């Protein structure tokens, strides 16, 4: 929007290209740190074939041709989102009269059974091997719902041991900078692995006995 206000003649509807709009959107995503490197890769390798085309000339079929090059849901969804952002910006600035990105189609998302919750018996087994740092990390992930990457990137200043919570997370809009309670049973592991404090008496959960 700042660029549009400063140089309105540069953003005439008939001349404004897909590439010019994406450059603005990319900077916004970069500042928000929302997987911008991932979007940049898709842009450079796929979507940029349309970069020199004026946005009023883009139709659903142009976007769909790029989406259909993939045979899995995830990359199709990323590209679909990118075009939606582009058209959202174009509509907001009167560069187009119709949102052709609304008609994009992706394949159905397949249900994955790769990730299954731990059974009670499996949890008991883990609690019998808490002398292993790897097991401690797994238990922290189980009781906080954090991914490995989120745990690795956790900043010390975002961990509040007195009030038993930490601030972190990524991946989705709802998951970024969320408050994550620290269960009493894993507090010693958090103290040891994140703050290098000695492990004190463990408060085992009832299902671990």
C-alpha cells in the first residue's frame, strides 16, 4: 500500500504486473516471518512464469495450469494461497474487477495416518527410560504438543518456569507465539535441557505408574 500511495502512476491497472504485486506481498510476508523462504521458492520456480503479465489479463486457467503441474495437495495449496493474496491486493487497489483466484481447484487433501497418538502402554515405556535425553525430549513434545523444530528454536526469555508456561510455536497462524503450558511432570526435563539445571524429584503422571 505504501508503494501504491507514493507512486500511483506506476500501479495503473492495465500495466501492473503479477511480479510487481508479488514483490509487495513478499516483503509483507518477510516482515511477518511467515515461511517467506518457502513462498520465495515456489515463486522463483513456478509462479514467476506470470511475473511480466499485467494482472488484469490473468484468468483462472493461467493459475490452474501452474497448480496442475503438481500431483499432491500441499504444493497446490501453497500456490493457490499465493494467487489469492495477489488478487486480494489487486482487488483492494482497484487493479482488477473480478477475483479469478476464487475459482482455482486443488486436489483433495489425503488423510494421513502417519502420525498417531502414543498409547498408554507406550507412554509407560517412555517414563521407564527417562535417563535418556532423547526420551526426555520426546516427553516434552508429547506434553506440550510442540514440534521438534519449535522446541529447538525456543528462546530462553520465552520460558517462564515460575508460572509454568512458555511462548512459542510456528507453522500456522493460530500456532505462532501461542502460550504453551508446562506440565508438572516434564518441568524437570525443561529445566535440565533448556536451562541446564539438575533434575530433581520427578512428579510422574498417573498413567506412568
